């Protein structure tokens, strides 16, 4: 996938706000973005979306096997991570178990991965919309106060998207996976890892990534981490670490005060990746403001993707897929250039992993990322078939406080 970078990790993580690195796209930054985007795609690829399964809505694999099972531990990928916490949000309007949906994870780079990255990276990844409750949350775009997340400020009336505020802060009384809000699940684990590695006097970064709804949650989470000092080691307050958000296809998250506080946060950076034909980054259209820097890519420049003329609605939907975004990042030659050059950076077959995005001449099956026999297994004695017992992860540890 990638080799070692010739740039300091701090530049790739935005310490200089990616000055002179975006157009044309710096080669090290290009592969840095692909690397982090793949960590988000891992959630979708590992998500149990089989409604007949008792594990529906949960991860299909244990934390220590996730990255291997989704194909991210190949010989050419030097950036290794270990998942330390799976994180969940409610999946139903009524608080009736099972009421949980796997939305992301916290991971930490291994010793080998940290050597290649240049620091110990604490990674928080958030997936896009996966169920009807989340789709409803996406549509509830009232601006609501966020005083339960950010300290009250007479000069800054921070307001954020109501639906994502609810997903981020909601908890449930009966399902153990959501006994604590996903906010608390993530922040507790980030605090634990920051203190652990700061205690070893290691250089630390926090990287928060997401796609679509997950990009909105990543943006909110990144500001939460910095504002409430979860990037500051408990016993080493002088060692606050850089927090970088890489949101892909992100809608706008909050009002102008949200943008101002985000922009004025010293240890916080964001680089949003936007596809020019994707409508999601342009909504909600009024009263909301984007944060951070922007990298614009364009589906129309890829010779591999189905064109707008072949199916306008289909091409628009293709343009929002995360695999499309990673394909475009891998091949873009700059927003003002019509050239597109993938070289050997990314396999075009991945575009059809969960969708019908490639032109038919490439003869790649559509939606090819499926569990073998849709998780049906045969009894070796009588030849009958039944649904395999799913992996059921343990709920988050009960060591969190609201």
C-alpha cells in the first residue's frame, strides 16, 4: 500500500495546515489519506448487516482480528494498529434490547506501526449511516445548544446538528452496549491511551476519521477531545498532543460559533475531503459552517467510474461512497487538472466491493464483498444447512461515568 514518508508526521497531520500540499496533492499526504480512509472502510467491511443473524449490527470479528480479516495487514502495509475499544450507538427509537449498532472504534498503533508512523497514533474511526435511526438523525438538522459537550461561553453560543448531537450523547437503560453514550465510550478510551503512552514518555498523536455521518461525528469528537483536554495527559499537562480530523464526505456540523471555536483551537486540525459531485458536503445549506481545510476531488475525472450520463442518480450515489473517495484521492492530479493517474496506488476492483461503480468493461463483479455463503454452513453429518453462530463481542467495560 504505502511506504515510509519523506515528510515529518507533523506536516502530514496538519501542523502547518497542509500549506503547499493540497494542489497538487503531496504524494505522502495522498497515501496518508488513503491509509486513514481504509481504517474507516474497515468498519463497513467488518459490520454484520445480516438481519437474520443474532449478531446483526455488531462487528463480525474480534478486535484483535479486525484489520487482518478486512485485508489491512498485507505485506506492503507498514502501518499496523490494534483495536482497543469497539463503540456503539442506539439503533432504535424505543429503548428495547437489542438496541445497539457498532459505529466505530478506538485503536492504537503497534510498536512496529509507531516506528513507521513516527509516533504513537491513537486512532478514532467512525462509519457512515447504516440503519434507519441514523438516517432519521441525518435529517433532523435543527441547531441545538451543545452545553452538555462544550463549556458554557457567554461569547460563543455553540450549536450543532440535532440528529448527530443525539447520536453522540444518547445512552440506553437496558442494552449493555449503550449503557454509556458513544461520546463517553470514546473519551474514556482516549484518556486511557493518552495517559498510558504519555507515562512512557512517548510522542503521541490523536487522529479522528470518518465518512459521511461518521465524518460529522469525527469532527464533533475531535473538537470535544481538544476542548475538554482529553489530548492532555493527566500527569503531564505540558504534553498536549496534536488532534487531527480527516473527514471524508462530511456534511456541515455546527453554526458559526462552532466553526470559530474549532478554528481557534491550538492543537486541532482538520482536512476535509470533498467530491465535487457529492451533495452531502454541501448540506445543510444554511446556518451551518464547515471547518478546517478542504481537499477537492472530482468523480468526473476518473476514467474508471460510471459516468453521469450512464445514470445520473447512480453516479451521484457512487460519488458519495467511501471507496470512490479513496480511489479519487489515489488518482487526482489537482482540481484544475483533467488528468487522473492511479499508477499502482489503489486497486480499481475495490470500487465494486460494495457497489456497482466500475464501468462494465472492467468485468469486476458488483457487490463482491460478502461473507462466504452468506454465513450459511453445512452440517457434515446430515448435509443440512444453517446460519453460523455469529461473533458476539463483549459490551464496553463498565468503567465509564456520564
